[in-house]
C-alpha cells in the first residue's frame, strides 16, 4: 500500500513496486470505468493520493512506463475477471484512458514537480496530451531547466520569443505565411547559415530525443544561438519584398 502519503518512503524492491503499482492502477482504472472521479475538493476514495503514489514510485525509482497501454491492460483484466461488471465506458475506453485519466496523472505530476521546485512554465512546455511516460516528462523538464539556466539557453529563448512575436504580429495583419521554406529565395549569408543550422540541429536533437538523451538535445539546440543572433542582426525580416 506504500506510499500512502507524500512523506512516506516509496517501495524499492521490484516485487513491492509491482504490487503497489498494480494495486493503485487497478483502483484508478476501476473508478474511472464507473465514472467515480474526484470533483473539486471531494476525493472520498483518495484517488489523488493513489495517483501521486504511482508518480512517486515511477519517478523516484527511475522507472519508465507507458501508462496508456497499462490502463488498457488493467481494464481488460477486470473484464476477464468479471464479464458482468457494469461500467460507463460503452466503447469509449480509448478516449477516457488517453485523455481524462492521463490528464489526471499529469495534474498529479505537476503538483509533485512544483513541490520539488520545478518551474510551472517548463512543466507546461514539456507535457502534451499524449505524454504517458512520467519519468520521461521529468527528465525533459530537468534538461530544459538546466539549458535555460545557461547563457546560450537564455539567448536562444530571447531569439525564439522575438520570432514568435513577429509571427503573431503578422498573423494579426492577416499576412499569409508560407508553410515551407524556399532556400532559392535566400539572399543573405545569414539566412543560409540559419537554415543549415536549423536542419542540423533538428537532426541531432531528434536523434538525441529518440535515445532519451534530453541534455544532448538541448546541446544540439544551443548551436542555434549564433546563427539566430546573426540572422536578426543582418536580415530585414519585415521586408516589403514578398519574396
């Protein structure tokens, strides 16, 4: 049953972890199946505590686990044990498991990370509706936070914000923004250098993310700092020439 509270030690023995995870996930999936979820401050079945227990077991033991298929396995097992079990799913299991229950875990993870001192904006930047590996989310938040604490990270963030503001302003003007880049239209060396740097960074960062090397992905992005700065210094972005 551990951890029962936020201050309890999490189990570390493989068998203990497996039993604790199975118990908590089975309970959560079961209550979601009958549409009994916490509302506001009311949580009579301590489902938030159970979800936080899952978060802590996985994160503090360094366990990567895809929750979405695990939810499905728990529901299928419940059906196997009791084929007459009454639920409110009616064929909507995928929607429930992938959105509602997963979002519930995201909320618990956010609370956990904020208590650990993580910035809320970094957490929101990393989590997507389909993110179901909690340990991977935590490691991405850590890598992003470490990167933004560096000079390269801060400068690249400033350049990214500048680009986003320019695009937002043009969208308000109803300006048509091309979806694809046309290298043949480049005139300045800074344009060509940035285009090449983005392609290289995308390749290296993508490979690093595939290998779950999130610090390596941030390192690949740090190479964009100089070409981004050079681009904004030497290229007139809002040029009247549509090309």
